[in-house]
C-alpha cells in the first residue's frame, strides 16, 4: 500500500546529491506588463456636524473671557436663576446674568455716558 507521500516522491524526478533544484526562470521583460500608475487619493469630505451651531460661542457678537468671583456669589446667582426659571421666567444662564449686570453698571454706574 502506498501513501500520499510515496506517490509525491514517485512523481518528482530523482535528483543526485549536490545538484541544486532547478529554479523557475523569470519571464522575459517583454511579457511583464507594467503596473498601473497610482492615482492620488482624494482627501475625505469634511464631516458635517449633527446640528447647526447657533450658540453664543459660535456667534461673533459674543466674546469668551473668564472672571474670578467667590464661590458664594456664584452659587447665589445660580440659585436665583433657578428660582426665576421655576417661577416660569425665561431660562437664563450665568453669562446672561453677568451681561445684564454689566450693561446696568455701564448705564447707571459711576462711569455712565452723559
């Protein structure tokens, strides 16, 4: 009974010791087709935002800046703003309160325009 390995050896021509195996010859240059030229990749389209930017931070009329106030003042203003909203007033955020206070100060304060 012959095994698959025996059958493979039978198909392969016998080689003498020291004789290298014949290597496959490369095809002549005329038969090799040149590769297709690479096409430049197009840049991906920019991702669109899921919603329209319409907040204060994207509005050119507003400018972001920081102020340092006491924690007590900050919490007090937040409480008043929440109370006003609970009473049915339009919702205001901290920046709205600061904006209103500064406008009032400019109109009625010691440096008001006369």
